[in-house]
C-alpha cells in the first residue's frame, strides 16, 4: 500500500483498507487491536475457541513454570492490555519458563526486558512457521509492567535504539 502521493503528502487509508492490512499481518481490530492466532515454534495454535475469554475473545493459552510450580495460564489477546487468568501460585517478580501447553517446547527469547527483574521477552509467532518478523511478545516475569502482549518488531526496535553502540 502506498503511503505518500506523488506530491509527498501522506495518504490516509480508508478504515476498511487499514483493517485488511492489519488482518494480513495476523492482527484484528474490533475497538482494540488483538491477535486471532498465535503459534509455538512447533506450529501449535495457542488460541482456541474454548480458551478462557477476555471481552468475549479467547485468550492465549500457555504453560508457565517457575520455582513455585507450573500452571496453565491464559493471557489477553489484546495488544497492550495486561490481563490474565490462572497462575495464582506465582508471586510478583517470579521468573518463568514460558512453554507451549501442547508440546512443552520453550518459547524463544527475542530481547531482554528493561524491567527491574531483568526479564526476557518471549515470542509468539503469528504464523505457523516461527518468525520474529511477524510475532508478538511479552516479558517472562510475573507481574512485570511489560507483561502485556506487544508487537515483537516494536520491542526489537526499542531495544536496538536504546542499547546499540
């Protein structure tokens, strides 16, 4: 999609065109941007219709493990909205392994988080073939302010601009 016209002026896309472009990237807009599907590195779908709901949308099902044990947890599929259900055993600041609840593969780390606990951002691919180019991520520390789902590209760009030489 063209961003500028021949005079260099910004082209404002029609809302429906913008929605289609977001959907092409695996993002959907229904009063807020949310993911409709995310996959583990082995291609397992982590958003299923019977998952716990957040504003009538199924959440992302994950297996979290830490020093207090392991638990299935559901996180909100909405970008920049930190909500979850489950994981009552975890305490603020617990470092967690984030795994696929189907095959137990650990989700890949894409960047360090700048939180006080030195957490790491873990990635969820928006495509069946794992890709950090089209992915979302969140911090692996329980209770981290960066625990909401964010676009991986945004996090990587932020990290590079803040910590590159």
